[in-house]
């Protein structure tokens, strides 16, 4: 018989002394697959190689207002120094003009981002929707076209 004997001998009634490792191997392989899939997702750091923006100069039109911010966070609206309280009233007046002017921010590279974010939030709160950032020309690109 191919399945062995079905006799009631003492040897057949003895407990099995082998450990069946097949279920344990199945569980371990499933865990291995789960860890292989989730391990790359656990990395919290995102490494970015940001591109360098090269753009042509935008022509200056009559509906632009320049707001400069120096390294200390002092605001200048068209060369006139002002504080954040005066900024809100001036931006409210600018937003009522028709057509609405574009606010161009010129910020020193040492300016804290917090100040820039506050200025942008104030402009948005007053209804100015067109905001541009003014930068210097890349010196290596001045001779190239």
C-alpha cells in the first residue's frame, strides 16, 4: 500500500517526534516580502537635486509695485520705508486699483523666510493675487543667449 499500514501497533500510536517547519517557513517568507516592500518607504529623508532656473527678463509694465525687504526685515514700498501696519493699508489701496497691479518682491538673500511669508500672507489677505519675485541675473549667463 502506498500510504503505509493502518495498523494499531504501538509504533503507530507513538507521538511524532519531528517538528513540521513548513508553516514557520511560510510565515517567515511572508514577513520577508512585507519588509522588502515597506523598507524603502520608511526612509524619511528626501534627496533632491533641484534644477537651476534660467529665465529671461520680464518686461516691466506700468502696473507693477516693487516691495523691497532688506536683510534686517525692513520693508520699502517704492523706496519708502514702512512697517507691517502701514503695509496692510497700502496693500488694501493697491488691491482696489483697476487693473490690479502686480506686487514684485525684492528680498535680500539674507532675509528670513518668515518675513517673506508674512508679506505674502498680508498681500493675499488684502486681495492681491499677482505676486512676482525679483532676482539678480546669473553672472555666468550674462554673455550667453
